[in-house]
């Protein structure tokens, strides 16, 4: 055997020796993946994400997908002759719009089910209305009425436990009901967060369009690989975090405080970002962890 | 105690004595209810049907609902500026129409889930795509291409067994996939029939706009209460059956031959038709049964 | 369908809608029926009582029968040339009489088993001696020795749980043993009460020769449908209750305080009194319930 | 340690080494004991028999007692002013006599339960009517009507399995019912035989007033310790067997042919005859065994 | 039957009546037997000990053997040209000697497995290293280094529970490891004691070359049959106990205080000493028991 | 993120995507590893082998180790003053030599247990004598008596199933017994083969000092990656296979024919050869597979 060959083999062996303990550690653990953004628009990335989730399931983890559907909703709102309207970043959702929101989200939901089945994973798509999964209260935007937009008030995760026990991949769209059984639109990040908390998930991963949290947003070399929540809070307090990252990081902190072990912010545009983040020491994005959790590296 | 009171009590006791053995006989048995037609348009009837299903579940039966959504689909097709088109009774379903069909059926599906939860039954809505429940082949209308309309080719009912085991009420909309994972619209009667067969259901009940099968369609007094399949076949052969009843009765015969014990054709406009049919000796519609099944009365 | 028919059907449906939630609520619950008095002497009533019990069992309740045998005992005492003797309402029971009491009660016991089997219920008859079910101490009648008459001191209900688990109908005759393993006669009401308490029964029903408790014993219209124990105690304290109803009502209060949910005093002469009491809103007799239980109507 | 002591110890050890493999071999096995005759009349023997049964149960066997009551029945028949009457060895049993037979057998039954509980064994007494255990057809004595005397036609042993599973000692009195649910008296040997067969018992032991089967009935030294059924049939055919032993031996042969492994005829007057027969190599009575069973010694 | 025969039978019955309750009492209980000394050198005694253990297992006890190997070790040390060396009664065990100790103990271990299999018991031999059973710390002899001799520090008995659950006879040799995974020799009495404690054994029996504990060591008639630990401590405090019995009795006291119910010191030279001690009232050696345990006789 | 980084990540992802399906495919499967040769002498390789086995176990496979001990046996034979003697490649094993063989193999066995525990795997070492695992018949070398050398005749693998069920790593040394319970030395390759067959193992891997099977032994480039048994037989028939590879390849063919899915011949000198062979498409040695198995690449 040539030396070159031996080196290639050793490198392969090292990747495996690095990955195997993670695979074993996460065996049987629940992993919630919030799937949205660019990774959802590019068909090739979409397939890679679902393939990663399939592999996670294959080796014994219990993934759960929560997805959004933003751009597709706007397209259909327009198609039926209405004008999308936003108030402080929230879609103003009157009864008629809500009907379309629900129809589109369920369509996206079933298309992900379809892709998963095609790849060979036994998926079941449900909405937050099924089995009373997501119970909401009406949200307001700084006091302004924005219609049927909801904040998750209570979660009944039994249906997810049941689907996982029966070895299905649950795919969930963020629609819920209030106490009077009216339908509400929910922000997908919020829904993923609430579900991960209700399941005491081992991990919650956000597939986004950014690599992770930077110490200095202007210097890509300052990507933070692992971040304890006290440090995350300090970063926020010190004003280092801005834009869309702020609510996301607050969601992360909230999830950790509600019992999720680790929350990952990943660049969904990197192929196989889930495998790389979960099964390598370094990871590729930012992992937020509790104060009493141990760093991996 | 006055005599009148005693008589009222005795009548009550008799209803119970009549019903209790049925309740026990059907304990743990799967009952598929095809829900469509007028019973679906009238809000009060809708509530009564779901309430009946809730009571069936309450006393130990395992109901499964399969629903259609005909008129609502046409409304949305028009809303998006298209023209509904039918060929030999089938909706011509191009890709764009199919997208709307699926969206509308899922919307109807979730609205039934909503109603069931309101009444207190833990329902989960799925489509025939979930967990590969309904696998179809393309249907043609006497050779003419009618697009994405499917015939059920194979059924994978595991997801229904799992939901029933976990004590949920499964509510199913008739969308399926072919072997290339394309979406198809399925006739709701056909879907209900395929599902009842796959589950070897104790009963399959069609909620329709007619009282049942008549010996003489012009004489309401000739409603047939119980009908063995050989007699049903003879009625068809002798030309007594026509109109929309013909495919329905063929569906019934098919279901019986595939292992369903009894198929019921009920007038969904009669309040609480399901309770009356299942828990009284006479019933109110027509029950089709196998040659070796025993008549109830 | 004629209007008359529709009305009859609606009434049937209403009886069912009224009954089904009770059937579900009592599913798997233990119901102790004290069976004695007139209902035991009339062969037609006897068959109706056992038929009711059979139906209760059929739809998932777990009935247990405790019976007496009063008049038959006296007949046999006389037959063997002895003179029945009563002290303050208690049968004076010397060793020889006790032998006959036990023989007769076991004979009655097996005749009820026989009837149940004939109706199709798998019954097993035991006495309070079997498996040490009823452990007694000697009773005295205001200080006077009345022989082998016992008060239940301790109950070992395991044999009943086992028979119920194995789906048998337990039929029990009120004979017990003291700590020295001597046989004792026990008042059937007392035995039923002790057994219901030991089983934390959902219900204890006394089949008697009276309709229930009246506010005014002279006015049948003042029958009390539901009575909380504090009110029952007040009725007693206020002197409204007399005769044979007094010890019975005291038994009821005792049973409620020991964990039975509801005690029913029923007129065993009304056909199917058990079904009517348990499965209709109004009931037909008097139900005694704990302070924190809810009224049904 | 003196030699004498050592010898005593060695003898003890040998008894144990002899007994232990039998104890293990019979672990969990069902042993039916027909208990009657002298052993039933002498209070001291009675206690020893029940004590033996208790020890069998203690070390893991599953004993079942079937008992008779002959002399006690006659006493009560006379007590109520009737005359016992026998036809060809069978008690002529009219309806009135049957009532007494059943009452007395149940009394004896409960007295054995009482003794077992006193010794510390959790016993339950049932009759062949309970749970339909013994189903009979009317017997005739060479054509002559002898009233309610029955031959066992069918056995439903579920109640015995259930009592054994729940760790009770079943004690059974030989009363049964015909297809019309009339009560019948059954010969206790026949009942024991039918029950042992229905249970595929490991052993059936008859406690009698004779040591066992002799080659030469006049020579006590010719007691046969083990006898295969072909040899038993030959003894009968050759006319060696007479008197009460003949029906008993026929019962034994029948039991073996119906699947009982070994039937033992024991002298119930020898103290602890059950222990000695079952746990020593030689045994003390006669064991009848199938052709393909192995001799123990 | 002659009187002599009857007497022999009665004696046999009495041995059984004496033994059966013990057999039942110890059913499923763990019995640790420390096997060493003369009983190990005489091939006939060796076979009797293993036969006794086999019978204990046969009737439902769960025996565990811990053995030593003293003289055989010395033989092999000499064979490889080394000189056995003892310090204050402990074998000085350098690395090379330890290698031989381990080899010899494993050889003895497998020879006992062999004998057990020959007798028909499914045995598995392990050392205290397997599954980390015995974790030790280095022992010193009054400060002097004696090499790889260990004191048991921690016990991981899972492997024994697993072997017992799977119905094997575990045979254990006293070798353990320290926290750095070095091998150590352990005194077999100490190892047996630690294992019995870890298993909360019902019994721990030491097979020795002495009959038991004497009140007066010079008078064999003063053998103590049962001794509570407070009395044992008093005997030690009063100086009655000396020689090799002192550490053994201390081991017994320790075992009782750590949860073993009874510790037996037996003369392994008496044939079948285990059966006689466990299954007769008197026993043959000395049983040490806790203060709150009851005497057997 | 730089391009270089992305490439490194993609390579990592590819190794994982390649490995994960194997990890899943082999989940819960039994893998027998024959461990011997150079890999056993070099302490660093020894640790890597045990570490690989640990990782296999970690991710859900069920490894079993069978080991030899050749050179260490000779060392001890000489140490006790004897002369190792070989006949046609087999060690001539008289009773005295057999004693040493057994002692040494058990010593090696416990040293592997020790190493596994150090690495964190819960190992239990047994010999083929334990629980009657390996039953042998005497082997002869072309008719010449070579003493206690055995051929495996029968395998009782229950103890291995039990240890695997309890999550232990079984480590086995190749000593067995004949029907008279004498000890025999067994060739480790033969023992591994017999054990893999008895367990219907998914895989049997031989760690050797050669890379695998070559088409042309003189050209390392002709290493065969996957070889169906018919081709293997042809290679033998055509005379391509010689030396030590011949019996090994015959062993492989035998194992496949007895139900092992794949047998691997690996170069134990390549670090982490087990991981590389099992979890990469190409593998690194030669896999022998059945005619109806599918190639991996």
C-alpha cells in the first residue's frame, strides 16, 4: 500500500473516530430543525437538507422539522387579488388572508412530506392545529391590531411523541388555534422554539442565511463556534448583536432556559450543514449552550 | 310513580337494551365514515355528524373520517381566475388545478380537525400523501386524459393504525401520490373504500343525500334495510339501480368482497344518522353485507 | 320519511346521546349491586335484574353482586324442625342454625350463578369465607348474645379483583369467618357496603322495595333524585328518616365516607331499574353522593 | 461429632437428595387430588391431608382438590325426613334430594376452604356450576332413571387456570349443569378424572382406603409400585381386579389416555401419604403411567 | 404394611415436612458459598459440594460460588523456579508472582466450571476483573509492602445479577483491579464477603475445616447453632475467639451489618453440609444472624 | 468561509454520508472479530483494535472477540522446563502442556478484558468451556496423535447471546471440552469460525498479517476487494491460493455456507482497519460473500 493511500485512509478513519461518539451520544435524542430561508428556495439545497435529516434519522436520532413558507404565501395572496401588507415586520392577517396562509403552509408541508418519502423517509405532515399541538393568544404589534397572528401560549406535544415512537418524521407547519378554536399564523422561529422546549429537545437548529454569531460582524474570522448563554446575553447587552440576529438569539436563549441542551445557528446554504455541525468537533456554525453544559472543543 | 312515567321509562330502557349489545359488539372495531354531500354544507348537520363520531369514539369504537370537498374546490378554482372543467363527471385536473385541489382539501381537512377538537375529540388530519397512505395510478375517463386524477393502487394504512392506537381520530383527505411522487386528486368514495378495505374495517358508512337503496326507487316505502351482496348484484343486473347509486353500490360490493363486514348507505341529512343506524335494530338506511354475515333483524 | 317516524328516531337518538357519555364514564368501573327483597322473589324481576347486570358488564362496567336469602333460610330452618328466632331484628344464630344459613345462602348463590350463565354471563359464586374475603367480629344485639352473627372487621378483596380481571361476574353470599375461623352470618346490606368500600367502587346500588328517599315520605312527588351526604345527615338529624330506611341511609353515608363515589337506593320492582338509574340523566331512585362530587342534573 | 450423629445426618441428607429432584421436576405442575373416604372423616387425617397439599403448594406445585361428601349427604337427607335410596350403587337423586346434595356439598366445600385458610393456604371453593366448569348429560343406571345424576360431557377449566394463576388453591365440589342449566350430582372420582384431563394435569391422586393395586390381592407384599397402562389393562382382562378397584382403575386408564402423566392410588389413611408418594423414589401406593413414560425406579 | 415400614416412612415424611418450608422460604434467594480448604482437595468432597450447590439451584435458590486456590498457587510458583514468600500470613505478590496467581486461579475456576457442567449445572466462570466486578486498593501488612495484594474497595455486581437472571451458576475467582487497571490477588474470604454484601445475599456460607463456633473451643459439645451478632461481638471482646476463626467471625459480623441475612460457618468435611445446614431445623454448623432476625429453633 | 475550508468540509461530509448507511445497516448486528498475529504483539495496535471494537459497540453493533495466544504459550511452556513440539503445524498437547495452554489463554483473555475496561467497554472474558460453549472431538494430524487438540463439534452460544443482551463485550479464548469433559486446545481461527456460524453473525473478520486475497500474489495491485464464494472456490481450484491463506479462505467459505453474511480478511497492521473496512465503500481488505449477497461497490 502506498503512503498516500495510507494517509487518505487515516484521514477517513479520523473523521469516523471523530463522528462515532457524537452519533452514539445523540442516539434516540430529539432534534428540532427550523427550516426556512434560502435553503428552502434552492431545490438542490432542499434535497440536501432533507437528505441530512434522513441520515440523522437513519443513525438513531429523532429529527422533527418545523418550516415556514413566507414567499410562497405572498405569491398566493397576490394571485387571489389581494395586496400583502406588513406592520412592523408582521404580516397583517385578516380572515381572508389567514385562509390563504393556512392553505399555502399546508401545501408546502405536504411538498416536504413528498420529498422525504421520495428520499425514503416515512414522513407525516401536520399543522399546529392537529391534536391541539399549538395553542395561541393573539399577538399585537406594539398595540396595533395585525389580525390572526398568534403567540404560542401552550403546547400539547403528545402527537409528536406518538409519531416519533412510531418511527415517523414529523413535519410541522406553524398554524395554531386560540381558545375559541380560531386559526392563527405563527412565526416559524417561534413555533420551532416552542416545540423544541415542549419536547425538551437535545438540539434545536435554525437553518438561516448567515454563518452564525460573530464577535465582530464585519470580520468573518470572528465566528463564534460555541457560546454560553451568559456570554450571549452579554453580547446583546453590549450591543454587538443587531438586525435579524437579535430576535433569533433571544429565541436561542429562551430555548436553552426552557430545557433545550444546545441551539445551533447554521448557514443553510452550506451543503450538509446539519451533518457537519452535529458530527464534527468544530462544527460550522454557532452553538448556544447552557452555563452548566460542557464545550465540545 | 304514574303509569305514564313508567311507560316512558320502559321505552327508554328498551332503547338501551336494544343499543347496548351493539355497543359491545362494535367495541374496538374500526368504522370508516365517508363524509360528504349536503351533510357537509349545513353547519348544524356538520356539528351533529362530528358529535356522532365523537360518541362512537367515546363508547369504544374506532372511527376514521374520509372527506371530500367538491364545491369548495370549484369556488377557489374560480377565485384564482380559472374555469372548472369536467369530463364524464371527473374534474379535469391540470397541474395548476391540482395545486388548488390539494390546498382546498387540506383546508377542509383542518377545519374538520378544528370542529372535532372543539367538540372534545383529539383529531389529527392527514392527507393520503402522508406516510405514503394512498398510492395511485393515473385514471383516464374512457381514454381521455383528465390530468392528475388517480385510482388507488396500493394502501399503506400503518399511519392510521398508529393514530388509532394512540387514541386519535384520523381525518383523511383524498390526495395521493403515484410512483414518481406526483400528487393526484382521488374520488372521496373511492378513497374511503380503499381505506376501509386496507383496515378490514367492521363498517364503512357513506353519508349521502339519499335514504338508501330502494326496491322501487319511486316508492320510499321500499327502502331496503339489509341487503346481501348477491342480492345487490342481482338488483344491478336487473337494472333496478341507476344514477349516482350505481357506482356507490359497486363500491359497497367491492368493499364487502375485500373484507369489510358491513357497508351502510345513510341519509346524512337525518340528524344523528350514524347513531341510529349503528345502535338500533332497524337502522335507518341500507346495510350491505356479505353472504355469510347474519341479518340483524 | 314521515314526520312521525323522524320524531321517533329523534327520541331514540336522544336516549342514546343521553346514555353514551355515562357508558363511557363508567367504563372499567366497579359497581356493587346489593340484591335482595321482592326483586329476588319474583322470577321475572330476578331475570330482569340479572339481565341488567349482564348489560352493564357487556358495555364495560365491572358489576359485583352481593345477595341475601332471608325468606329461604327461614323455610329451611323450619324444614329441619327448628324454630326461627329473632332478637331486635337479628336472626338468633346458634351453631346448628348457622350450618343451615350457610347451606341455604350457598344454594341461593349457585342458583344466581346458574341464571347468569343461562343469560350468557360468566359468573362465579363465592362466599365471604373464600380467600378470607370477609373477616368478622361477633355482633351483639344491645348486649344480648345472638350467636354467630358478625360485623365485618376486615375485608380482603383480592379474590374479587382477580375474578374481575379474568372477566367473571362475582356473586357473593354474606358468610364470613372470625379470627378463629368460625363461620358467621352477616347482614347482606352490611356485607355489600363493606365490599364496595374495600373495592373503592364507583357505585353501590341497593335494590329495595322503596323508590328512594323522600323529603316528605307521605308525598311520592318529593322523591329526592340526588342527595349530598351533608344533606342526608341533616335529614336524619331533623328526624325525616325512619323505619328500614334509617340503617340503609346510614350505610350509604358510611360507604360514601369510605370512598364509594355514589350510592343508589333503587326500587327493585321497577323493571330494568339499574339501566334507568345509571344511564339516564334523571335516574329513577335516590343517589347519595359526596360533598365534592358534582350533581348530574 | 459422634458417628451416630453423622449417620443420622447422612440419612437426612439422603432423603433430601432423593426428594429435591422431584420437587424441581414438578415445579409449576398441576396436581389434582381426589379427596374422599376415611381420610375425610378422621379430623386428624383431614388436617394432615390439607397440610400436605399446603406443602405441595409451598414448594411450587399447583394442587387442585376435588372432594366428595357421601356420608354427610345421607345424614342431611335423613334429617329433612327423607329416605336415602340407592340404585346399583348410585344415589337416586330427585329434585328435592338434589337440592340437599348441593347444599351439603357446598357446606363441605366451604369447611375445607376454612381448614386450608387456617393452615395458611389461600383457598377458594367453587362448584362445577361456577363459570360452567362441569357440563353434564343425564346418567342412567343400566337403563333405570336415577334422577339428577350426571356424566361429565364437557369441561370448561378456565376458572381453575385463573385461580391457579392468581395463586389460590381451588377446592371443587362435584355438582354440574346440563345444557338446560339443571343441577346434577356427579361421582367425585369421575369429576376429579374429568378435571385432571381438562387440565392435562401432571398427576391425579386418589386418596382411598386401600394401599394400591396388588398382583395378588391376598398378599400385601405384591403391591405394585408402578404400573404401565397396558399392564393395567391386562390385569383387568385377566380378572385380577375386582370390587371398587375396577371402576377406579378404569378411571386411571382413562385419565392417562387423556393426557394425565401419572395417576396415583394412595392409602389416605397413611399420614402424609401425598408427600411420601410424590417425593420418594419408591412411593407408597400404585402409580399408573403411560406406555411411553419412564419408571422412576 | 409393617410397623417398621410405617416408622421409616414417617421419618422420611418428617424430614420433608422439616425441609419444605425452608425450600420455599429461600426460593429465588441468592446464596454465596465460599469454597476452599480441605473440601477443595478431596475429589469426593469436591463432587459432593458441587452436587449440593446443584440441588440448591434445582429447587429454586440462586447459588454463587467464590473460591480460593492456595496450595495450587504455591505448587506453580515453585514449578517456575520461584520461592513462595509470606509476610504476616499474606503471600508476597510481586508482578511475576501475580501473573502465576492469576493463571492458577483461572485454571481452578475453569476446573470447577467443568465439574459443575459434568453434574449438569450450567456454570460460567469469571474473575473479579470481568465487567469490573472487584475494584481494589493496595493492601499493606502492617505497613510492609506485600505487592499486588488488594482490599476490595468497590463492587460492581451487575454481571452476577445478569448471569443469575439467565439461570447460570456464577463461579468467581478472587482477582481484582485497582483504579489504574493493575491486577491484584484478593483473600477469598474477603472477596466472598464483599460479593455477598453487594448482592444483599440471603446467605453467605463459609466451607471450612472446623465445625463452627464453640462457646468452649475445647468442648465440641459447646458448638453454637445460632449466634446473634451482638453475642458474637461479646465472644470476641471476651477473648473466647482466636486463631483463624477471629478474622472469619469478623467477616461474618461485617457481612451481617452490610445486609446479608445469615452467615454460616460450616465444616466442609461433612458430606452434604450445605443441604443439612440450610434444610434442617438444627443445622450442623454455626449461623450468625442480625439482632432483628429470628432464630429458626 | 474560504474555498479550501469548504472543500475540507465537503470531504468530511462525504465520509459521513458514506459511513452513515453502513452504521445503520449493521445496527444490532453481531460481528465476530478473530484477533491474533502481529496486531496482538504491538501494544499500540492492540489498543487501536480494542478502540475500534469499542466504537463499533458504541454505534450499535454487537462485536464479539475470539483471540489466540500462540507465542505467549510457547514462552510459558519453556519457562516450566518443557520443550514446545509441533506436528504438521499443530502443537502437540499432552495433559501437562494442556494445563499451561489453558492457563496462558485465560491470562491473555483477562488482559484483553482489562484493556477493554480501561478504554471504557464493559467486557467479560470466558473460555469455550463456560456454559459448554465449545464442544469438541479429538483432532488427529493425518492420523498421528497430537494430544488434546480439538475440532469444534457442537456450539452452545446461549451465553454469548446473554452477554450481548446485557450489553457486555464477550471476549473468548479457544479452549473446549469433549463429551467426557476433558479440556482441549482449539485453533483460534476454527473457534472464531464456529462461533460466527453459531451466532449467524453478520460479519466475521480475521485480523491477519496480510492485506487480503490477491489475484496475483506477487502484485499488490491485484488485491480483491469483494469475492463471491464461487469465485473463491475457483481461485482455490485453479491453484492461485497457497500458504496460510488456504485454510483461512476455506474457513471463510465454510462460514458463508453456514450463514455468516460476509467474512473479511484484513491486515491487522493497518491502524483502525475495522472501521475502514466496515464503514467505507471500498474497504481495505478482502470481503468474501455469498452468491446471493450484493456487492457494496
